[in-house]
C-alpha cells in the first residue's frame, strides 16, 4: 500500500513533513499533514508564475518585452543574473524561465515589481488559498528581520498545481507554457533524483536552512500525478533531501507498475 510505504519513509525524519499525492487519472489520493503552514522558500515562485500568465491572458503583459539588467536590481542567493553584465536585456519570458528552472532571485524580484506584490496576493486570495502569502522579495533580509516572510502549505501548493494540471482558470496555451517551463527544471536533487533518466516531472523546489520542499506534476504511464513534499524544522537538510530521494523513488515505482 502506497500510503503505508510513504509513512514508513518519513517516520524517521527529525522534523515536520507534509505529503500529498493525487493521481488525476483514477483519483487515488494521499494527504498527510496537508494544512501545516511552512515558510515557502522558493515554492512561492509558482504563484508568481501563475499571476504572470494570468496578466498575459488579460493583455496587460507582453512576454517578449525586455528589461534592462542593472546592478541595483541584482539579488544574491540562487540564480545567474547576479553574475551577468549590467545592460543585458532579458525578456519577461526569460525572467519567468530563470525564476523557475534556476530559482533565480533577481528574475523573481523583477517579476514581483512588474506584477506588484499586492496584486499577486490578491490573485492568491481569489484562488481561495488561505495559507499562502507573499510578504517580501527574495533575499530581503531587512523584511525578514521584521518577521515578514513568505508562507504556504502543502494543500495550497497542491491546489495551484492541480489548477495548472487541469487547466482550471487558465487557457490551454498558458497551461502548456507553464508546464514547458516547469519541465525544464534544473534543480533535480530531491524527488526526481532516483527516478529513471528521462522521467517527466514538472516541478519547483524550495530550500532554506532546516527547510526542503519539492512539488510538481509527475508524468508516468499516461498518468498525471501531483506530488507535494514539504519539510521544516530539519536538524540536517541533507537527511531531508535523502528522504525526498527515497519518496520520489517509491512514488515513481508505484505508479510505473500500475
């Protein structure tokens, strides 16, 4: 039984863990600790991507529009834009891609400015996701010192992924572009690490000290399976990552054999 194997795998974790699995083909579901609210880390970028494509559909944003990369907008942490020369002209589509596949914080912060942080939060409210909030830009240590952080839950993360997977509230063209970006993910050291090469997993990760998240849509045997794993209060991030690896293998093998 899949749920029993999942519970055994997370039982030894020194920390808090939430797991959601939903096979959209036959409806099989597992929900474990789904309402627990976590610091979102870079998982929050899923909602920024969603909001971006909603604004594209509304005709308010052109993905081909270019911005000017300046030193003053560069952010530390993950990403490559901080290391590239000022004067570069990435498009908004480039920024969205970098925000997801390399978790680029500079790209993310530029998109937050373009979309407006309050408008992003209003979109989240309209989606009915009560555990998710964007309160600061990436690497904004001043805001974090004021206890302003970004939060979400496994349930809300599942819901945004289900909207993407089913194309609920977005056009088929936007759905496909979002999936195409998520499938190009380069941060693959967690859930997909032990899956066979070539496995399609459209996902986003997030991590901070004591936090390890990975969530996405797994494509196996003509099935689309939403998988969300969130961890916090970890004494050792590496041990959390290894449990992600094990869970990914368990989940893939289970659905590959159905």
